[in-house]
C-alpha cells in the first residue's frame, strides 16, 4: 500500500488538487458559505480521476504486482488524505477568523461544529462519487456530477439548518468556545459518520471495480 | 513446463464472442498471435491478466493461475499494450522510480544496461519518445524486473520498417540468448516471418491455427492464376481467391497443389491470413 500511495502522489496527483488545499484560507473571508472549501477538495478529486483517465492510470496500476482492489483502496485513501489535509490546514484560519471577525451572517461559523459537518459532507461525496466512478471509470464527469449534486444538497441543508433549526442556530452556529461540549459531540459524530460512509464507499467501489472489464 | 497455457477461454461481448481459445507458449520461444483487427487478440491478452473477466476457461502462468499468485505471476510477466502509453507528461526517471519499488527482484544494473542499449534518456518525458522508443522503454521496465514472459499487444504497430526490424532483432536476442518467452500479437504478419517460432492464428474469436510457423506455412501454397485457370480449377480447391492487378491469386492446401495444373509458390503468413479471411467472406 505504501508503494501505491507513493504512486498516487508522484504520478496520479494533479497539481491543482494540491493548490486547492490552500483554499482553506477562504475561512478568512467574512460572511461566506465556508462549506465551499469542501467543494474544492472534491473538485481536486475530479481532476485526479480525469487526468488519470487521460494518463491511463488504472491500466498502468493494474499491470503492477498488486491486487486489483488495492488500486481502489489507494485512491480512496489518497482522497481521504486530501480531505483531512484540507481541514487540518483550515484549523488555524478558523481560529484566526473567529478572533478577528464577528459572526458569519451568511452561514455556519468556522467553529468546531463546522468541521464535524464538513466531515459528513466529505463522507457523502465519497460514497456517491466512488460508487459511481468505479462502476465506469471512463465516465468521470457523470460520477462527479452525482457526487457534486449530493454534496451541494447537503451543503444547502446544513446552511439552511444554521438559519432555521433552533439547536443548530443557537448552539452550534456560535463562536467558539461557547457550547463547546455540543460542538465536540457533533465533531465526533461527524468523524464517525465520515469513517463509516468512506468505508462503505470503499467496499462498494472495490466490489464494482473487481467485476469491471478494463 | 509451458510458461503459458491458455485453456478454453470464452468471452461474449454483444455480437462478438471469443470461443474456446486454447494455446501454449513454450519456454524461450516467440509465439506470434495473429488475426485481423477485431479477431479478439486484445480481448484474449487482456483476459490473461484478468483485465477482462472470461466467461469460461483459464490461463496458467508457469503452471499456476493468476488468481493463485497474482503477485508472483505479475513479477514474472511483462505486459505491454503498444508502447508505453502512460503518463505522457512525466519523466521516465519518475515513472521508473515509482515502478521499481513494486518489484523486489528489480535489477538496477540491468535497467541501466537496457537504457544504454536502447539509447533511452531518463530525463525525457514519455510524450517526447517516438513510438519505437516507447516500446523499448516498456521492454526495459519489463526486463529489469526479470520478466520471464513478455506479453506484447501490437508492439510493432505504427513503427517504421527500420524500427520494426530493430525491435524484432531485440526479440530474437531476448529469446535466443536470455531464454525469455514472448507472446506477441500483431496483424503485421511479415514481422513474424522474421522471428516467430510458433503461430496462433485467431479468426472471428476462434483459434483457426495453432502450429509451428514453418509447419503452418508448409500446409499451404499460393497460385497466381488467369481467369481461365481460375474457372477451370476444381470446386473447393481454391481458398479465398482474389483479384490482383494482373489476374487472380488464391491459396490452396499443399496436398491439393498437384491437382491445380498451374504453378504454385510457398505461402507466407500474410498470404495465409489474407486468403483465409477472404474465404470467410470477410473482405
């Protein structure tokens, strides 16, 4: 797996996908829908898979002495690594943002709960995108369309909740460290859901890919 | 023991079907896998490495199926489809650096030797290589992990005659001096005249011939005929008779040659393939 991950980083990674990690700095923008940074990570995933198709990445990897399913595992782990990196890079910006600016009037504050919701978004994207992508790797756009649609829908729902659901509006969408207990619980639940959804995505993607004729 | 044994391979794709494909590749031999475009050569080769899931049949590498030891088999087999058509923007150095880590048996000295032999510059990007150089790079990678069987899908397609000849000489050297077995699909049959020991001829998804190259050629004769000679030939004697610039040409079984009453000449692999395909109404 170490060699496959190395291959992902040196051969499959698209430069733009790495640059998108810096867009975590968008948390510094006042009054902005911060979930947009999740969209950029997903766009980076699309770029990797799209250039992978042009580079015949799957054929190259399948010729190496690895199991076909390891190829899927390496790609999903790489994307998860990018997603976690995006959020880790976002942490200092979130801390800085909460200190210098007032409440986010557009959507969710960049606080502890925000990261929990972001993890759920990534989990949903992974489930929808990878399930579709490994059914037909040649149709990356279609898989991204479904993944992006699911991501956008969840983003809209989460932002709407921040305005309409009293518990979210009054407790979770508040500057840290207020209601930290609730926010940490949400973060833990988001992380658990992320792991669960990604594991499910991996399992289904491996199953689809194993049955695929290349 | 054969380095590769294919037994009863079947695969259906819509209207196309691969039917009961069986053949062997002997150690240190060059086996030409011929057939016209769409005959099923690539599907067969892809089935060997499980890129395509066959409906029935199996392939045994060194006596064992891929599923029993995927890691071991892939260490010992080098597969190249055309040349090296991956990651066109990457430098050879980067691709090699990633690739070699997957092979515990990687021989860096051999790799350097093949780079020098094939005049490959590691600083070049894949897209900067000519088609011939891409094939050589794919060979250098396969040979550096000590592959004992090379499975090559159309390695000479798109190459100029000089590059093709150069490559065929390399194949002969690998088979004769290093005992490496080569299974090599092509529709350019003249390439096989120069180097193949054995021929597997695939026609419409079925093995039409599986024989020693010389024995296969000896089975047939060709004849250049006038219209009158063609018309006078006994029914069923001429195989795939076709129009030429002057008169007609046809293939016939060697044992039928005395019955024709006209001069015949030895048949090349191309003659055999072209006339037999014509016989099927394929052209």
